C-alpha cells in the first residue's frame, strides 16, 4: 500500500505541470492561494459528488495512515482520471468544508439537513460506516488496558482525519493527529493513572454507542413515518379507485338498460309496421278478388 502511494506521488511530481498547472507546489502555497483555489473555479455538483465518492473509498486508509499528504495526491490523481483538474490542497480544503457543513447538520432532522446540505446523505454513509468499523474494532478488542486505549483512540478518530488537516506541520503529526489523543500520552498520562483513562474511554465509547443508537432509532422512526404515510396514501388512492370503478359500473348498467329499452322499442315498431303491411296486402287481395 505505501509503495503504491509512493508510486502515485512520483507519477504526480513527474506530470504536475500537466495535471495541476495552477498549483505546482501546493506544499508551499499560501492560505490565500489555497482559499482562492478552492473557490475559483467553483466546484460543480458532479465534481463534489465525485470527490466525496473517492474520499469515501479511501476513508479507512486515511484513518490508518500516519501522513495523509500522499493520500490527497492519490485523491487528486483519481479526480484527474475523472477529468476534474484539482490539486491535492484544493481537494483537502473542499473536504474540510464539507465535513464542517456536515457537522453543522448534526442537530437537525434528516429532512432539514438534506435541504440545508445537499450532500448530507453521501457524507452520512461515510461517517456511519466509519462508526460501524469503530464498533467492530472495539468488539474484537475485548476488555483491558490496551483495548481501553484503542477504544479512546477509535472514538476520537471519528473526526480525527478531518481535524488533523488543520495542523500546519502535517509531516510531524503523529498517527492520530488529534491533540485529544496526543495530550493523554504526553501530559495526562504522567499525571493520572490508567484507571481514570480507562473509565474516560468507557464513557466515550458509551457516548458513541448511545449516539449511534439514537441515530439508528431516529432513522427507523423516520422510515416508519414515511412507510405509514405511503400506506395511507395508497389506501386513499385505492378507495378513490374503487369509487371510480363503482361509478363506471353504474354508468355501464345504465347504458345497458337504455340500450335494451331502445332495442325493445325498435322491435315494437318493426312489429307494428309488419302488421300494417299484412293488413294492406290482405285488403288489396280482397279488392282484387272482388274486382275479378
């Protein structure tokens, strides 16, 4: 995996003047240049969705990699394969903005979040999968001091790969790149014993599980409400259809009755004409007989 990433980086350095002419040295670009590059030109809907899809595929790798600069080179390269010319810095800044907007939707219900943030569902899939991976790792780790540290790191890393991008000295950042994880190792670990750390980790894991269950229940309730609304609408349509079918049946019976009445009248008229014809013929025959 690391050699594959190095290959991507070497390839990008060779062809950077063709791929990203506007940012040949993104490592030394000023913040104004990065911000301007992120805003001009604007990201289209299709381009943003492609970035989210590529970043989602690499999410687990981002969570497990010490330095993510190579990974953003890979993201930029994949975007280029899709005919979107974006530098690694532009991709990283855009992803940071997307994560910030997604965090801002946490207190909203799903429908409002979708209206405020059109990429809510795409981002929600990524972070839900990340949380499920964390829960699976915790369940596999069992209980103990080392697993407690793993659980605390897993909880903090829910947004760590996004928060770490704010660190300027990215090359010097540790595996988690999160001060919440670094400080317990350097400072709090010296002042407090492992028992307190483990209890904090357990509380953090419990909070993660509670939040996941609340999210799951909220999604399930929304699904039930949507299903009930669809069922009610279906019943109303079925009732309306039955009413229309009954009206059509009544109209058919009425038309059939009218047709039969007209048929009876036609037959009566034919019988009357036949009787008149017979009487005229009889009268003519009688007259001819007398004259003869």
